[in-house]
């Protein structure tokens, strides 16, 4: 298997797992978010980027096949999926905030979850369907 | 109008595995697999590269299904 595609899959799974943990903590802690989460989420994302960069440098031949035209098309679809998912959730949250059902600060934190997770979920699903490297 | 392809047949005739053909045209093996199964429609550039590696005209690999 292409090492860069494997690192990309690992990065996407990492993002989904850490955001799932963040979501759980958000509900357990009744909407109060510890600053440690900022570093944890950012750290996992940067670790994924660093791993992919290092693998690209060590195995430059893996870059072309890991980012061939099918993967680029899949990534564009993942971005579109993420955009529309967040847009729909934003409109729902906006209505809830206007109706005073949801706190605006909490809505802001909650919106970060689909923003981070939706494209990654699409890429993970595409990987296992053979459409992403 | 659908796109039919006979990539799998011609690849087998040329004695190439999916991995070998993928390496020759610089895409992943999974991309060759999805092209063969009609899941992914390749760009003109990739179609021409495939035709070049298999030493065939591109029309021999990809045809429009008129029905």
C-alpha cells in the first residue's frame, strides 16, 4: 500500500477520533471547554500534516500515485461535502440561537466538529471504497 | 450515453497486472481498478496515457455506449 495514502488515512482517522472525544467531553463537561482541547486537536492535525510531509520527502515516488486524479476528485467532493454539511448545521444553530434554545458560544464550539470531521469522514469512506489511494 | 471500456481485456492481453499498469501511467492501482469497473471515468490525459502504454488507439479502450 502507498505509504502516503496510509498516512493520509491515519491523519483523517486521527481527526475523527479526537473530535469524537472532544464532542463527548463537551457534553460531559456541560459545554465548558478546556483549553487543553485546542492543543490536542491542533496537535493531532499538525502530527498528520508532519507525517505526510516526512513520508513525501522520504518516498517522493509515492506522491504522484497518492494524489492521482481520482484522489484529487475525491478530495474536491470531500471539501464540498464538508462545506454543505457545515452550512446546513450553521443554519440550524442560527435558528436555535435566535430562539434562545442554544447558547451562541456553545454553538460556535459545536460548529467546529462538523467543520473538522465531515471532509475526513468522506475521505475515510472513499479510501475503503477504493476511491482514495 | 454511457462510457464503456475494455481496459481489463486489453491489459490482460498485454500481460500486465493492475499494479504494473498503474505504475506505468503514474496512478494508484485502485484507480486502474475503478476505471476498469466503470466507477471512475478517467481524464482525457489518463485515457491517452493508458492507450499509449497498451499501444492501442484510445477508441479501442473507451467507447460511447449509444443505447
